[in-house]
């Protein structure tokens, strides 16, 4: 094992030095900054601000958030490439050269981040392997408690008299083998999911929470480590005070963490909240969030930001909004105040899902005595988030809002009278190829079909189906606010 780990690190480090020695990473560091592009764009009066916003967002992300940075740097490369091939920019040589360099810098940074992530993961796995089972289990809980927003995978081995529990960044067959060993040979692994620390408790999240599991996990942890830890599974709490057996009886405050996304992007995009905690707890000591500017309460659960309307007791429409390549912040910023007053809102990145949002709401809504009006569920997707909206199309009971969405040919079959589509097709003309054509009956179009074509086809299909569709000249960066103002009556 030691030899294999050493060889893995050697291979990764050799790859890093190879790229560096061949000048693939010798790029101007200003290329991946907002200021570097902003001055050039002002000088040549370049109107497209999506690249500038994406560069700003990239600079806000902590260095150790490798997955987020990898996704964002790939988006930077694509945005720069698309912008270079527009008519507005194509004839301006200094801008074209700069964008070429930016694409190269982004690609080099992507390789560098991939290698750095691999080294960090390898080192983390080696660290996890050190020590006895009970020592490593306790160390995992300590790390979850000390590092904000850290989330581990977990797996449970069903055994008597006590089940086995494993926590790790990534659960592997090795972890299952070790659990079998410490539990006396059991091979049953019925429960898995994720675990993170919330309000001094360790919350185990799974697709279908199992009654009684919180107590079983707590007993197992006590058996193997000697420590009594507060455990939450679904709505059940296992801790010392017998009067507090559900989340609804706890008086802890949900930590809104500055109302930023899981990558730590804070500041100008989150205009709907403050850092001031809410006042008295609700009836029965319900979970508290942090107040928004219109009396709503905001809860940051990591990759999702949830807003509960003022005077929450009762039924409300639900609107789930997926952001684009720059995350959910531009959508939060563009959402009018009336939405925060009249609806339950969930903001997610483009890789979010309806099922995860629904699971989070099932935990939270009972604490605020708030219900979703099942006939008023709208799902919206902006830019790349359009792909998430197309994927979860069937979950909407009222409207699917498509906000200048990334659209492929395969998405067209989903469209019906529920759709409200607004888009600016010409800005998508250079997004083309087999990916966008998938499923198209006319193979001759394989080299020319673009997102522009798919959007135009979608507009016609929605109109024919009895939905609402339009094309506009609205700049892409202004679309969330424009769409949510224009089609508010369709959504809530």
C-alpha cells in the first residue's frame, strides 16, 4: 500500500512538472482576473459582461474548493471562446489575442487544479488510513465539527449488537471490508448518504430516513469510541436530553453562513439577506434562520439557499431556480422582492436537483409550519441551469421557466403548455456540434446545428403547444431579473 501511494504521488507530481516545463502554465496571472479583462473590455467597448461576472465569481472561491474551481475555470474557457467568435469581437485583434491567451490560461489552470486535487485527495486518503478504526471514526467527527461546510459520505454496516459506521470523503470497498471486520463479518450495508455538522449536531442525510437509525448510530459511536455524540437522521434527534427527540424541539439556529454558496462566494450577488440573526425563536423553539430584507427568513444549507416568506404558517407556491455557470448568485440578485414575500424559494447551482431540494424542504418546512401548495410548483433554469430545468421538467405542476437556457435538441421533446420560454438566440450561434444535435433525425445537420437553432425550435414548439415563448435582445446577464419581473404571474 505504501509503495502504491508513493507511486501515485510521484506520477501526479511528474505530470505537474512536465506541463510546467513545457510552458503550458507559464501564463500571465492577470488573465484569470476580473480587472485584467474589464480594462480591455472598456477600452474597446465590449458589451458582453458574462465573462467579467464569471471572472469575478472565480476570484471569490477559496483555493481548496477544487470541484467548484474546476467547474468555473471550464466555464471561463468556454465563455472566452464563444466571445472571441462573435461578430462584435472577431475583428478586434488585441481582444482576440487576449481571449486566446485567456482560453489557454484557463485550460492550463484546469490541468493544474486537477493534479492538485488528485494530490490532496491521495494525501487525505492516506491520512484516513492511519490509526485504529475507533480513532479514525472519532477523528472524522472532529474534522466535521472544526471545518465549516465540510461534508463526508457515510455507510452503515448492519450488525448485532451494534452496527458499524464509516465516514470518509469517498466511501470505497476498503471501508466496507473494514466495517465487516469490526462488526464480526457482517456484509449488509443498507444505509448510506452524507454527514455534516449542523448547530452542534451531526446530521446524517439520506434519500429515505429510517426511523430509529439516529439512536442506533449514537449507540454504535458510543460503543466504539466511548463518546456520546448528538445525532440527527431526518426529523429524529438522538442526544442526552429526552425532551428533545425531534428537530422541531431544538432551539438552535440554522447557520446561514453569510448567505453564500458552498464555495464561499459572498458579497455583491446576495442582496436579499443580512448577517443579522433573527430574533426570538418560533413557537416550540423552532429552527431560526437569518432575516431577509422583506421579512422573509433565509437558510443556507450549503449548495442551496432557501427563503421562507413572512408569516409562514400556511400554504405557499414553491419556485426552484437553477443558476448558470456563475452559480446561483446572479439569479438571487435578479429576483424581485415580491417573490421573497409570496413564495417558498430554493436557489441552486446548475448541478442541483429537485430531489435534493425537496428533501431539504421536508426537513425545514415543519419547523416553520409552512406548506407547499402542490398545485403551484414552478421550476426555472437560467443559462446552463436550463439543463437542470429540462431534466426535472416533470416535477413542476404550474410552470417551467426557461431563462435564456442552454438548450439541446434532446430537450425539445419535454416542451408543452407548462413552458414559459424567453431567450436571445443569436448569442448562442457558436455553441454547436454533436452534443446539441443528439437525437436529431437529420444527420446532415450534425456539423451545423447550434443552441441558437435549438432555442428557435423550442420557441415554435412552446407556442404551438399553448405555452408562452418569445425571443428578445435582452443581454444574457440581465435575463434573470427581466424574466422574473415579466413572468411573475406565470410562476407564483
